[in-house]
C-alpha cells in the first residue's frame, strides 16, 4: 500500500496548480498525488495532467469542495490522507512537518495559520474573525484545542477518514471531519503553517452562505450521537 496520498481539490486554479504540484513533489517525492478538478472551465485539469505522476480526477459539473474531497478519498491508495488546496495559499514546504506528526502517532494533524504565519492579504478580516468564532464554538461544544477549524491543510490516518459519515457538499467538510474526530475522542494535533496570499484566481467561498452551512454543521454534529 502507498504510504501517503495527497489530495488536491481545485476549481478554476489554472494559474496556481502547476506551482502547487511542483512544490508537493519537492516536499514529498514518494507521495501519491491526486488532483480533483471540480468542474473547472479554465483548463485546470489539463495543467495538472502535464505534471508527471499526478493523477487527475475530473468531476463535471461543479459539485462542491465537500464532494470533491470525498471523491479524492475514495480514489486514494495511501495509509495517510493529506489535504492541501490547489490555490497556492498553503505552503507545500509545511507538508513534511504534518507527516512527521502522523509518523509520531497522531491520527489527525491540523495545519493552523493562527499559530503560524498569515501573509498580508491572505485572509479577509471577516473570514479571520468568522474562523476564530467557529473554532471557539467547536472548543466549547466538543473540547480539544483547535485554533483553525476551517483549515483545508491537514493530514489524517486512512482508517479515521473512512470512519466518518460525511454529508458535506461544500466548504463545511473541514468542520464536519473535525467535529466527528473530536466526537470519537481523537486528539487533534495542530502545527503552525504558513498561509499565503493568492497569486491567481479567486475564491469560491461565499461568506454568508458558507458561513451558515458551517455553523449548521457544528450544531448538527453536536446533536447527533
């Protein structure tokens, strides 16, 4: 079995994806890399396919980040799943530190920009405070010491990921995974990571709509046994 599968969700990231993939290959040369292209119309999948050894999964039409990550997990062969966004805002140089924590025995390692570095322009003020609020609510309702509940940069053991009962379609999937892990009594390890400003493309995150979906996910997971 492959040791590590790195799952890279993308939607219209043609301007960033090649650099992201090159950085992943430098950081973790032996990893399986799966790009899940979620209905892009800018040639993202073709750009990703130009990189040797990268497997591209094409979804059409656009289905949402939650379903894209689930498609990646279904296809991945590794004992460890690593998630890193294809927009270039996560730094692949942080990947070895995530994996060292897994090798040391952690089952869920979360990359936190709030204990790491946030470059100027990397996150809007409303998103900053929204994330802080949701993270605080999760600590209150589920315990743990998570500071960055919306991080899409994380590593999980395969068996843990496969134990989740995921319903998420969009950006709330990170919250859903986190809440379900905490409900199982899993200790979530956090490491500092760098969050970079976008160099190309635009986020698909819609503050009010997706924020409400995230809030509902937290409350639903607290109510479900």
